[in-house]
């Protein structure tokens, strides 16, 4: 691919397509996107959500596991990292302070991406296996699609996107073909903050996942799904909370968590309140307890006593609907004979699990988000037991997030969540991610 670069004019040419780069000083002619779009697919074997961006010069598409609460972008720089625009972050630079770098030093082998002298480092974290290493902070070009909220638009370039290098070994446990993780967390160098400062839009993003394809939007709504459903108009809001104590696998003292926490105040099943130890629902000053949202957990994880109470209520409410138990199928304990379960637009017709949230709004979990179809005869409740004394009492996982638009507004600290899009005869797979060639 032929490419040339004229830094004074801030534009790059790729295969006859003009990509403008943006800085507050770019010319008045520059195209300023209102929003950006990342395509997402679900990896069948790991149940991870995988996105694709283009990075480096010349540009290459790279697959990354989506990590909602991840601190930043990290990629394997040991293998196949070739780029004329790779720039390591020198000790003491603005990039190092934005990255909250925890170390600074030299590398005692031949210089290459990931190994340079006088550079700062952070801890790239594989949040699937909970393994962290040390990695060089760097900058390179990142290219993604813009959107007007209806269709994909032209590709836009973030020329100085900050990320961390990682060794190949950190990829263990990630979906096949992934070369790192895309962190969307609450830090200055995660995707939402970097994109909003590069393109001057609100620090706001939304995820819409499904068992097939989905999307992540950064910036302004609308977010319009075929046939003309603007999911940004369907939101209920509850506050987002910062956990003051990092939840990363490795961190320095005093660092807050990059993850997104919300407040569950009670849970009911088919309108019956589930008796719970409310201490577990609130996050204490040490950041223990409470509820977070994770795209890395395929199913919602509940602390042992919460799990037992919710599943007992669910089993009772199912019995009242003449739905009978079936043998467990790992990793699920609670499974049912499907013969008395009807199919509806909102999924299997089973008891509704309602999470009542701060602000007195209810996140209703219908069959489409609660049941796993193990086979034609057996459906299991897609929640797992997190044991005693987990750090976080409730971790809302992937299955429970599918076909719902979930918006994170980091300026107002509000989470917006839609009802199940199936109820509007659309789904998260219905956003047009196909650009004109
Ligand atoms: C735009 O970027 C996407 C994702 O990075 C890439 O797949 C696509 O080929 C690019 N399109 C053009 C016309 O360069
Ligand atoms: C870093 O500096 C040391 C000492 O000058 C040198 O031996 C080493 O090769 C350098 N490493 C890199 C990656 O440039
Ligand atoms: C409720 O949970 C807290 C935190 O784990 C625990 O200290 C307390 O003993 C529990 N209360 C009851 C009644 O089980
Ligand atoms: C579930 O049903 C059993 C047996 O009828 C009853 O003892 C128990 O209290 C019920 N639990 C809930 C949470 O409704
Ligand atoms: C419950 O299911 C059984 C077996 O499928 C059926 O014979 C019975 O009529 C059902 N009862 C009700 C109240 O639906
Ligand atoms: C999807 O978006 C592309 C690019 O804007 C457009 O050319 C195409 O017609 C759209 N497809 C549909 C089905 O709307």
C-alpha cells in the first residue's frame, strides 16, 4: 500500500483515500466526526467480544478483545509489529504522566517496538486470565470508522494514540487471532478519553453486543439500528461510581479502578423481592462489594449468598409457571426442562429478574438475557456462583448485556441502558457496519 505523509498539512494518503488527522489546530476544511464506530463480533469458543481497528504505518487491521473496564489499549509488540510511526514514550513525557506510568528505564537488547531506552512503562493486564506484565508506553497511528449515527462514514485517524506494548505470552487465554485488548475503562488513555480529546467530542460511549455482531459508539448519538430505531432514545439512567481502589491485576497504591460500577439496591424475581444481605450490595471505602459491568465475564457472577437467594426465587417462580428442573450442565447449576417454556420475542418465557438501581430505575432481565439454550430439551439460567467474599458482589456479564444499548457518560457519570432491543424488533446486530469500498 503506497502511503505518504505531510505532517505540516496533517493529512495522510492511503490507496487514494484521503484521511485527515485532527488536532485543535487542523485546518478549517478538516472533517470532524460526530461519532466513531467499532465493529464487534463474538468469539464462539471463548465467548469474548472481539473488535478490529487499524493501527501502524503502513496500516494493518488488528483484532482485540474488548475490555469494558480495561485501562488502555495493549498489543503484542514482540511479533509482527512493524511501523514507521511507532514512538516510545520517553521518561518524564506528557504521555507517561497521562498513562500514570509506574516505571522508567532501559531495555537491554536490540531496540524494537516494546524495547527502547529511557521509556516509561505500565502494567498491561490480561483481565481474562488475570495476568499482568510490564510494558513500554508508546504512541502510534490508529484508524477507525466515523459514523453519522446511521451508517459508517469515512475512516478517521488518531495519529498519536497512546497504548502499551506487551509480550506475546500475555495473549494466552484470548480469542484466536487477537493481538491484545481494547480497554474502554475510566482512565485518561483508554479509548473513550483519547478519542474524545482527539476529535473534540463528549466523553461518552455506548456498547451494543450480541451473540453474533455488535458495535461500540464513541461520541454523539443518535445510534440508529435497522429499521430506524434510535436506541439512544430508549435509555433509563443510573449513576456510575468510581471504585477508589484499583481492581487491576497489578497496580500502584492510590490508583482508582478503571472499571464501571453501578448501584443495585434490590433484586426481585417476577415481582417478589429476593431477601439479600444489603451490606454486600454497597461498595465500601476499600472498594469491596457493589456491582460492576464486565464484557470479560461471559455470564453474570453473583456472590454466594446472593446467588443462592436469586436462584431459589427463580426456581420457585419457574415452578409456579409449571417449568420443571433438569440436571445441571456446567458451569450452570440451575437448568430446566424446556418442554413448558414458550418462546417469545423477549426470549424464553421464564421469570423476569429485575435489578432495582439507584435512582429507582429497573433493569429487567428477560429470557433472552437470562437463559442459555444448552440443547433443544434443556435451558440453563446463565448466572454463575462467585463464591464467598469476592471483591465485587455482582459482576454483570456478557450474556446479560446482549441486545441492549448501554451508554457510559463520563462527564455526567451516568449509565444509560435501554430495554431489550428485541422488543423494538431490532437487535445490536442491526447497525450498518459495512462501509462503501
Ligand atoms: C476503514 O477502516 C476499517 C477498520 O479499521 C477497515 O476495515 C477498512 O478497510 C477501512 N476502509 C478504507 C476504505 O480504508
Ligand atoms: C540501552 O542503553 C544501553 C547502554 O548504553 C545499551 O547497551 C542498550 O543496547 C540500549 N538499549 C536499547 C534498546 O537501545
Ligand atoms: C452481610 O455481609 C457482610 C459482608 O460480607 C457480613 O460481614 C455480614 O456478616 C453479613 N450479614 C449477615 C446477616 O449475614
Ligand atoms: C421457595 O419455595 C420453597 C418451598 O415452597 C419455600 O420454602 C421458600 O421460602 C421459597 N423461597 C423463595 C425465595 O421464594
Ligand atoms: C404442568 O405440566 C404438566 C406436564 O407437562 C401438565 O401435565 C400439566 O397439565 C401442567 N399444569 C399446568 C397447571 O399447566
Ligand atoms: C451502509 O452504509 C454504507 C456507507 O454509508 C451505505 O453505502 C450502504 O447503503 C448502507 N447499507 C444499508 C443497508 O443501509
